[in-house]
C-alpha cells in the first residue's frame, strides 16, 4: 500500500528494485531477486545482482552490502552458497529484517560497472551510503549506468551505491512538512505494476 503523506520532516518514496514479468502466488507483482519484507519472505531466490540492501526495524537504519559478504548478527554470509543463503534467510526473517537485491554500481568507493558500447541511456536513480549517512542521487539527463556511476563517484565519492528501478517504473513522491510533490513519471493512481517502494525519512 502507498504510504500516506508524512505529517512532519522530509520523506522520499521511490521505486526500489526491479519487478519481474511473472506474478507472485497471490497475484501481486513480484520483485526480482531475494526479497524479505519486515521478516516475511516474499522471494527467496537469489538474483544475479551483487547488491543487497538490509533494513533493520530495530533502528530503521540500512546497509548496502555485497552478496558474497553480507554481515548479519556478527556473522558473514556468502549468499551464493545455498546452505549459507538458507541460514541467512532464516536469520533475517527471525529478526524482522527487510532485504532486497539490485546491482551495486559503486563498491568500497570504486565504480563497479564497466563501460559498454551502445549501452542504453536513461535517467538513473541510485541509493548510496557514505560516512555521513545515505542519499538518493538522480541524474539530470539520460545516461548509461557506467556514466551515472562515474558521475556519482566524482560528485560525492560514496562508499556504496545501488541501482534503483526507473523507466516505466519511475515512481517518486517527495513530502516535506505534509506537502507532497511528484518527482517521477508515475502518480498515485498509476502504481498497479509496482512490486515495491523504498521509503526514506528524515525527521
């Protein structure tokens, strides 16, 4: 369900990770890759994407990690290993975590995507973390993933950056002190195909 307008502070609601062409068992749109919503396992299949976003409900903070070295409760998991993945899913579910997957564009401060000839160009949106916290970066013009990641690295030098879904799935609403402003291609009445939203709040 779409969240109501925030009564105070600053909030950004954007499309999170990719949506599959097939539906979930309940007929709702299905997110691509591993997806856990506050402890409820929606999709336990590991996607080919290397990025993992963990949201801890205990403090509403999140971390961007690499799927081959995900740290949780003092243990490191390689999610490409089936047994470790099962253990991680059980632990994340028990702790009520939210977990999603997408492409990491910057890893440990280094651009982690290669340039490609004739790469498609779109307006890009990326979730990133640095020593000060987190941010969402959106390019002004259409560009390749490599160029977008390079621009972000040059502008802000983040530690990690995760690609967010855009194109025809571009939902973005910015709320400040109760006033909501559209900042994406979709409005509140055109979200039936979305499988997930990322809600970021500053109080």
